[in-house]
C-alpha cells in the first residue's frame, strides 16, 4: 500500500497537480474548513438551547442561531462539493492525457505484451476510480478527519475524563481494522486486473466481428466473455464481502465505545457531576465522531482501490519508450532542413544512397535464436524503384520496420540519405518516409480527413488531387456525401480495394522522399490495379520507392528486384535477368504466370 500511495504522490508532485490548480485547492480547503466549523458549532447551539429551556424568552434567538448555522453550512458544503468535483474531473483529465500521450510514444514491440483493451480499461475504469477518490472520497475523508479532530477537541473541553476514556477505547479498534484492510488492498488490485481482462477480450472480439460471425462462433465468444465477466464478478464479490465485514466491524466497535461512554456520562448527570446541556453537546459530538469514523472506513476502501488503479496508470505514464523521439545520437543529428540543403548542393554530383544496409542482423526479442535479418547488405540509389520479393517469413516486413525504427538492429548499420539512421531524430526520419501498409488503416472519420491524415495542413484541392492520382476520386464522389462521407469504424463502408486506394492517396499527399509500398495493389481488381500503377508511374519518378510484392506482375517495371529469403538476399536484378538465372525468383514467377 505504501508503494501504491508513493506512486500516487510521486505523480502529483511530478506533474505539479497541486501547484497547477492551487487556487481551486485553496478554495476547496477553505469551504471544507468553514463547513466543518459550522457543523461543530451546532452542538454548542443545542447546549445553549437545552440549558436555556424551551419556555425561556431567549428561545427565539436560539432557533435563529440554528437557522443561520444551517444556511452557512449549506453554502459552504455546496462550495466544497463544486470545487472538489471540479478538481476530480480536472485531475482525471490530466491523467488520461498523460497516459495516452506516453502510450503513443511506445514502439510496436510494447504492444506485443500489452493488449489495447488493457490500455482502454486503464483509461476508463481506473481513471474513474481516481476521479471518485479526488472528487468525492478525498472530500469526504478530509471533512470527516476535520470533524473527528474537532469533535474530539470539543469533547475534551466538555468532559476531559469521558473524552479520554472514549479515545483510549477507539484506539483499540484500529488494530483489527488495519489487519482486514491489508486483505482488501490485495483483492482490489486483482479485481481491477479481472475487469481489464474482460475489456481486452471484448475489444478483441469486436475488432474481429466478421471472422466471429463467418465461423458462427457467437455462442462460443458469448460463453468466453461470460466466464471472464463471472470471474471478475466473483473477485469483486470477495472484495465487497471483505469491505462489508470491515465496515460492520468498524461501525459496531465505534458505536459500542460511544454507547459505553454515554452510559457513563448519563450516570454523571444523574449524580449532578455534569449538566444536561453538556451531556447533549457531548452526545452530538460523539455522533459526529461515529459518523466520521464510519465515513473514513468507507473512504479508506476507496483509497485502497484508487491506489491500486493509480499504480496501473503510473506504469503506463512512466513507461519509457524503446526509442525516445528526443534521443540524442553520438554524432550531430540530421534535420530535414539540413538534408534538403545538402541535397540541393549535391544535385550535380554523386548523391549518397537513399537506403543502405550494411551487415544488418536482427532477431525479435520473442525469438532471439531466429535471425529475421541475417548480415543483410544492399543499397538503393536515390530516385530508384526497387522491389522486394520472397516467400512468407523471408523478412520483408521486418525490413520495413527497421527502416521506420520500430525496431533496432542487433548488429550492423542502416544509412538513410547518406546518414546513419541513428543520427535522424525519429520524427524527422518518419516524416521523410511514407508507407502504404498491406492492411490499410481507415479511421472512423470522413474520406477527406482520412486522406488528409497524410498531411494535416493540406487543402481540400490537394486532397482531391491525391485521390485522383490514387484512382480513388470516382468512388469517393459516388458516396452519399462525397468526400464528407463517414467511412465507418475501420472503413467498414468500403471494400478492400477502396481502402487500399485511400491509403495510397494518403501516402501520395504526404509527398515523402522515400515511399514504402507493402503489397499496395494486392486488394485491387485488374482495372484498378492498372490505373494505380499508372498513377504510381507518375508519382514515383525522382522519388525512392521500395515495394514488397507477392504478385510479381506488380514489380516488372522495377529498376531492380531483390529476392529475399531467411533474412538474406539470394538474388538481385531485373525481371529478365532473374528469370534467366533460374533460381528462387524464376520458380515463383513460373508458379504465378503459369
């Protein structure tokens, strides 16, 4: 628990949550103190009312005093509630922003072990617990603590002997409460993990709905989700039972102590050692103390759950990316502006290779004994159109990941435009590289915004031009609202070929120096493929391109074809040269063209 709370306090200190909203915290504390003072003054008013007597002429003033206290209490409580609720929502918004921003910095390898559903669970259910803690539970806890301290102080003033007896007995009740609290803390973290598992499972199934329905696995997935939900419920039920027992024991022991002390006080009134008004005052303070102890026991459970949730959130906020965007290299970093200047100066002389691999070796962390890249060496001149072919698992997609620095090679060096890839700041590197993935990503937005994702400051005319170049303008114009049409989640309103052309238009709009095409025309029909190839023929000259292709007909016009297998280049040359060699490429070509 101490570790979890330290994580929470460390985050509050690191992101200056208190200093950032010091005015709101000050007002919330002020309203809380004034409300507590008004509440603590109520027993004093009742004491004067009892001691004065109901038939006394001063009774009117006593009731007016009570109404004034009630009005002050109402206004201060409303102010405290507003400020604490505002702070709760604001702090949770900050947490969500920090978590999401840091998650965006992580490399793809990070998500090999962390499901997106787990991240979504932490952004929703975990932050809700923190919001409850800051906006509600913390307010109740602080108010209860002030009432507890104030009540005990006033009880000591009223009757030191009775107050001392009650305080001594209340301290004895803390030990069993503390012991049970440790069990609740462990159950809270387990319960949150179970809930996150259900969110991850639901997200996975919903993203694969067409596959689920195609295999008629609705009942199977329903049963799987039911088992996960029931497991989460059973774990939550254990936590609830333990918290209920903890609450019952706390309240029972606290009230037993108070009843015993009041019995002693009643005997003192009978003996004339204590006035009836003082006993009434003492009773009300005892009720305040009992209520405060009960509220503190409830908020203690909320604190335990929120501390566990905060620990999970802090893990995401403090996770260090494998490749920080601001990482400094040993040599001077290369900026886009400096490269453009150098490129313009070298226009009439030998320019450096656009891409160069020198003895690059790479193995995934999950398979350290298998080399996806095995001492790979090749180079691509600027403006050249190269193609990568080879069987599945040859390392083609891994090569793209290394170029984008989603992964780092274990050995060897990669040069981009004449500079070591590590000299390029990550954002600059990825800004000069465009990619059309094999599985195009379509966002739940309009066609216009999906294409504009390639360059956010592009005008509508530039977006339409890119769409025309990618042979996407006709089908977009035929949509109900044209370019403003909503494409649905993951582009469900589009065919596979249409999504591919949206992705190509996005890459064309980016206008990168290096273009990576991963089966860019695999989902197109013959006519669309021919049109896109014509479009690429107008776009690619003067721009370096590297195309992964299983359909060899798409790479016939490549300046050079690299045949990759088991992370090594077995053959390279033009189509006719490779066919004449009779190697792996010739065998693949015969299988397809036959």
